[in-house]
C-alpha cells in the first residue's frame, strides 16, 4: 500500500494536470493581468482630473498689486512643497459691494469656489464655510504671511537671493532605511494577501464539487483521506506557483522595458535587513506556509458544505477572515516587540505575514526556522482535523448531516 506522501503526490499530480492543462486555467491567468492593466490605465487617465478636482479653489478679490503678490507667494511655497499642498488662487476683479460679490461667487456652481479672499495684505478677509478652516484657512494664512514678508523686505531694500545649500551625500540614513524597509514589508504582505485571495478561496468549492459527482468516494476508498487533503493542497500550491512565475516574469519584462525607456526608474538601493537573496527565499517559504494554512482551513470548510449554495454563503465570511488576518499581520510593521506583536507572530494564520515584516526589518535568521516549524505543525493539525471531520460528517452520515446542519450539533440522526 502506498505511503501517505506517495498517495498525496498522486492526488496532487492528478489535480495539477487537470487544472493546468485546461483552457479555463489560461483564462484564469490572463484575467488578473488584464484587470490590473486596465486599472493602471484608468487611474493614469484620471490622475490629472482627480488632482484638479480635489484641490480647493479660492477667489482672490483684491487689487492687482496684492493679487500678484499672493500668486508669487503661493508659487514660492509650492516650489518648496507640492502643487497639491495649497489651494488654487484665481483672481477676480472686485465689484462695488465685495460682500455681496463674495456670496455670489460662493453660490456659483460652475466656478466651484471653496472660499473668497478679499481685502488687502494688511487686512485680509476670508469668506467661506467653517469646514474649510482646517485646510484652506491655514494655508491661505501662510500665503498671506509670505506675501507680507516679501513686501516688507522689498520696502526695506529688496528680497535676498535664495541661499545655496551645500549638500553632503551619504550612502544611507537610519530613518530612511527603516522607512523603506517598512514599505518593502507592507508591499510583500499585500502581494501575498492578493495572490492568496485569488487562489486559496478556490479550495472552498473543490471538495463540494467532487462530493456531488461521487469522485471523493472513489479517492477515499483508494488512498487515506489525509492524503487526499494534503494532495489537493500541494496541487493548488503548485498551481499558484505557476501563476506567480508567469505574472512575475511578465512584471520583470515590463520593468526591463521601462528601465530601457526611462533611466530614472531604478530598483531601491535599500535591501531588506536579511538581504535580497535570503528575503526572496523567505518570501517563497512564507507564501507556501500562508497558502497551506489558509488553504487547509478552506478545504476543510468546503468539505463540510453540502452544495454550492452553502459555498456561496461561506464566501463572504471567508474573505473577511483573510482581510482580518492581513490586518493582523500588518500591525507588526515598524512596531516594537509587545503583546500585540507576539500575538501576530504566534497566531498561525497571521504568522507568515508577520514574519515577513520581521525579515524586512531584522537581520536575525533563527526565529524564521522556529516560525516555519510552528506553521508546518499547524498545517498538519488542520489537515488532520479536517480529514476527521470529513470522514465523520460526510462519508459516514446522510447528506443532511452536514457540519452546518442542526442534526450534527444535536447528535441525532438526520431527518428525512
């Protein structure tokens, strides 16, 4: 008789070949890429419009001299920050009654003014609703103060030339290093979460479909049930690596193309604390354990469902579970070793994501060995428990004796 691992390999090879050599798998690989490319193009097309639409516009109702001084002050401040840091100023010729004009400008939906700045540099008046105070009000004060200082300097002998700041370039700074490593940790966590959401949830319907067409009964009679669960997990993990290889290869080609076209696009000079080679290996290992942990859980849950309707009902809580695990894993990024961090490291479903953040920020390697062993133990435990539950509730009971039915929890026979 075949051993557990030999039987699991047979099941894995069967599911892998049946999935990868199907037309639907090609569509499955192409659709995420097409969606990503479409979203990138759509966001790029709307970027300029969104930038303009999200900036408040202030009508400047004053004489031409003060309006010019305010515009120059804004240009100086924007040069030191960014265009979106300050509201847009539009000069409007003052009317006879400025108060009435300000009310009319604020009521005009075509121009879309958020506030009206009137008066003079010595006595400015800002007209608008109270909610603009946090952004528009504070920044208008900065613009007015800068314009007044510039006017005072001109009256006293002219504005001094900008000071030439001597630059001493270093390889790296500790603050910048930590910031980039946190970004690396969050980026890899998001990547693993996204791929797991795409692929691991498919395991929910895997056993439900094979229960419907009676294939699972044949498999359970031929090999140990633990091998069926383990084989299906290995198969889906291999399928996910095929998808990662394809998507990663296309991303690499796209990067090389951009690198040739635009020389300013460069990889970050900062490496994770463990170094890129070790970090890349840890990413693959923790992706595997993350997928196996969630996949084993989803396979067990899907095995208890009696039909596709129950699978559809479970899709939302399963997705929320993945999002919750993702947020728990993100809590350790840039965090000291406290109770919350220990909980994220030890909780089996968040441990892979949390340890990836640890690898990005700390160079110590021995905790990763303990974490991988800890996660592997939980994979075995979940597979064993799921197999026992499947054998008890499905293979030895009526279809109505599902894990989700009341008869299972009452312990009584299934009702007809």
